[in-house]
C-alpha cells in the first residue's frame, strides 16, 4: 500500500489541535465537495481530504496513524508487525495484508469491541453503497447495451478482516438512457457483514460526445449543411439518423439555424415513444469559387432585390 | 464470471416508499420528512403518514445525505444547499440544451 500524509492533505501541522483539523477540513470540503465544486480534480481532492479527516478527527485513529511515523507521500509502505498486532482484532498480524491505506483505519472496531462505527450490537453492518460514473455512446443509448464493470470494493471476511475484493458486474441497460440517468443495482455494492444487507451499486450515466449528434434529453440535434440554392429553392436531402438514412424535404427559403424536425427519430424513451431528431440548417457558402460560379453569383446579385441587412436601415 | 443483474431505472415512472428512500439515502426518516415538508424533496402522494416518491428523488436524497455528513450541514443549511444545487442543475440543463441547438461550426 502507499502511505498517505493526512496532515499534508488537510494542510495542517502534525501537532494541530482537533479544532484546527476540523476547520481545515470544513474549508477544504466546501471547496472540493464533488456535489458543489466544479474545480478540476475536485472529487479526487475531496476523497483525500475526507479520508484524512475521518482518521484525524478520531483521537484513537489519529494516535494509531501517528504511531506509523511520518513518511513521504505515496511511499510504498507496510504497517510494522508490532503495529498490526496492536491494532488488529485478536492480534492478527496479517489483518491488513491486502487493504488500501484508506481502508486501514476504517477497519478499526470491526471486531473485538473497539466500539467504532462497525459494532455488531444490532446484528450486522450493511454493506457500503457505491456510485460509479459510466459513459456510454449515443448508439448504445439508442440500442441498449450491456455494461461489464470491473470494480474493487472493500469487504469483510467472516473473521472480520477487511480485503479489497474485485467485483465483476454485468448490467443490461435498456434503450433510452440519457445524460444524468441514474440506475440502481440492488445488492451489488459492498457485502454486508454479520448478516447486514448487501449495499447497492448506483450507475450515473452520461453520454459520450458524438461526431454528428448532440443530445438533450431524448432529443438529438444534427447540423444539416445546405448549399445556398438548396436553402433558397428547397431540396430533398439525405439525413443520417441512428436507425439509418432518411430523406428530408427542405422547404424553399430555409434560413441558417432553422430547425427541421424528424419526429420520433431521437433516442427511444424507456417506456415507449422516442424523442425527435432536429436537423439544424447551415447554409454553406461555396469556396473557392470557379470563374463560372463567380459569373453566376454576379448575375444573381444584379438580378435580386434582396437586402439581407434591411433591418439595419429600419432600426436607424 | 459475473451474472447479469437487476437494473432499476431511477426515473419518474418508478415509485418508491419513504422506507425505501430512507434505506437508499442513509438519511433518518425525520430528516427526510423535514426536507419533504420544506418542499426540497417532493412527495408524489401523501396519505396521512404514508408517502410515495418518484424514484428520481433518490439521487437528491443521496446528495442530501452526503452533504449532511461530509459538510456537517444542519437541516436548514442542507435545504438551502439542495435548492441551490437544483437551480444550478436546471441552468446547466438549459445551457446544454442551448449548446445542442447551436451549430458546431
């Protein structure tokens, strides 16, 4: 495991008072809490800060942490046997063999009546819930997909020892997931201990950016490039949809930015129906112009009465 | 070897009880009810002391639980924080919608 400098994480001296530790935590938690912060790396920073606080706010855990001595952050590390014997249930010197540093102090009180949050007086400790962000493609949201997740969760064995255990989870996501959709997998979180129920796994779905489509809810938007004459005269053009190409009738006089709706061609809704696909017209000016095109545009200029900046004059 | 598992969609079509919401969020029943009565977590139906909710609010309740324990907020601060987060979320959704409409260029 790698050593974590909890005092450095909170930005306090090793001799800091409990009050100083609490103030430092509150200041950093407000700054980095992932539910309120948009700072880059906020979630990782908050995790460090919360892990440090969970240990340092508890005098017993803090004393045990201090007894490990001061080491460089991230140094490969193994608790000394005498420390392990002293702090594990029943003096088991292998109790912390396959845990993360973060799990080391969470384990206190799991067995042996140390009185921590994991006491079993009420007949078991429920397993931990886990929340995992999952990115899927727009195609997967359209067709549905099966997610195969490889997770690592802290888990107690029958003897009360904590281990990091790999969890493979396979979950079928039906068509129709959108950005922000939450899914709950009951009982797929951390294992309960001594009869406690297993925790749940929550998946927070987000959609990967797509080269063509932009999603908002179940509606999709796609840019529809049009030649000036297609926009002016109208045309029938092919538009790619998630279910294949369809023909779209572009009305004469379609301006740039006009949204043309293809009903029911967006993402399916989980309980039936579907969002729409909007093709957003973008008039593309030919460039470079050939000599012939230049002549024809010149003739059009001379023949037309259109003034695209009429509103400027009206506003004067 | 993993076995395909049950997946519950937390959306407006799924209904959960107060007890299920307590279990999923980790909040105490009294705390949840304060948030419900304060209008922060909307109930779908109320019959006397029986409440049902859209499963969508599980996310809000779990956020409330995290904020309460990790930022050590009291119920009043929690209510304010959740209302502000809801406004931020609404604005972010609106920005995302407007960005989707804009051509990529």
